[in-house]
């Protein structure tokens, strides 16, 4: 297969979004989920969790808990975000919902009336009250199909949901950076571009932006977080994965050289087009830590994360 699925991946505020946005506006790729992180393989109770359950971690409670939450995930992908509740609101959300609901049915081997005490406990009191009030105490339990059938069905889902055809696909964060092989194994012809950035600038982003998923108030905790993140990335077996690692700062300051690396990696002759990409905006985010961090914070990062600093 000549056409590739290309994932642009990084840790929080790594600069991967800038690389993704630059690549997105070139004429070489189709982006089915523009500016949305495509996380269905590695979300909690996503496809990797279903596979784990089938192959090595099966129990009735676990299988049915994962399955019910996978159905809830579909709402997360298709709902619009509001002030109180987030949602991804994927493009072509009706098509995405239809494909995922069909997929959810296809991976079931057996369905029967039943419930367990654990699954009842996981319901809210309101849900239990409503079931009792309307005399709807019947729930259903499922068994997943065996792994070979599951794999075939899942491979077809990815082809269908990406609209895979006569173009290379590009995705933002379509893989788990800590588990690259398993989170990309169902993509047609997967390739990963990992983006790294000076941790001093990453912490300056965490500190002054709404980075609720990351440590932002304590530089020592940030260093612990960064070290653990990098160790998880580096401890993976990359032998069976197509991976290119690039530095955000190099991509911005020497774009032509970085594009040559990417072109060679993808076997696609990518040449800089006249685009609306704002290099000056990205350049302003390089070495921003000098203005935003205290001398003490800089010294702590430089001492503990010296291996990862921009040279």
C-alpha cells in the first residue's frame, strides 16, 4: 500500500500542533478530522482496552464495563462542546457515529439479558431510580468476538472512518506517544512523526496557560513528570514502527532541512509552498522561558533535565 496514515505526535505543548498545522495546509495530505485530536484507539475504554480485554484481561464485568463506556465515548467524539461539558464534535459526526455504532455491534459475539452487582454499582442513583420507576430493570451483557475477527473488523473501521482512498492521511495526536505500536497498529500503513521541544519552554507554557492536564505550579513536580514521560517514550520497542523524531525549534528555524528529513521519511517530495503559516508566531515561542521563568526555575530544569535541553 503506497498511501500512508501519518500521525503528528508530541507531549503537551511540545510544538507538535505547529508541525501538524503546517503539514495540514500542504497539498499532499487529506485531513479527515481537522484540528481535532483523533484518540479513539487509546482513550479509556477505547479500542486498545477492548483488545486487551479479549486477549488477556477478560472478565464479564470488565468486558461489559468497557463496552458500555465505549458507547459513551461515541457521544464524546460526536457531541459539540458547551460551557459545562466537552465534546470533540468530529467533522462528519453523523457518519462517525453511524460507523462506530455499527462497529460496536459487529464486535459482539453474544448478547443476552442480564446484569451484575458491580455494573449496577457503577450506575448513578438517578439511573437506578429511573430504571426502577419505569420497571426497566433488564440490562444486557455481551461477549466480544475472538481476536482474529476483532482485528479484521477494526482494520475495516479505520479504513472507513478515515475515508482512506487515494490520498495520504494526516492526523493530530492519532497515537498514544507512550504506546505507539499498539495505538497505531490498526491504521493503514502507519507513520509517526514525534515532536520534541526544550522543556524550559514547555514549562513556561504550562505555567501561564490553561494546562489543566499538566503540572504547572511546581517546577520540581514538572521535572518529575517530564522525566517519567520521556522514560516511557524511550523504553518502547520502536523496531516495528515507522518513526521520525524532530525538534520543534529546528522545524521552525530551519524549515527546509526539517522538510527534507520528513520527505525522506515519508518518501514524499514535500516542498515549501506559499502558505499562511505564521512562522514568526512560532519563533516567538522559542526561548520564551527567558522572559517567563524565574532564575531558580530555570536552574532546576537545567540541572535535572540537562539531557533534553536545546543545545
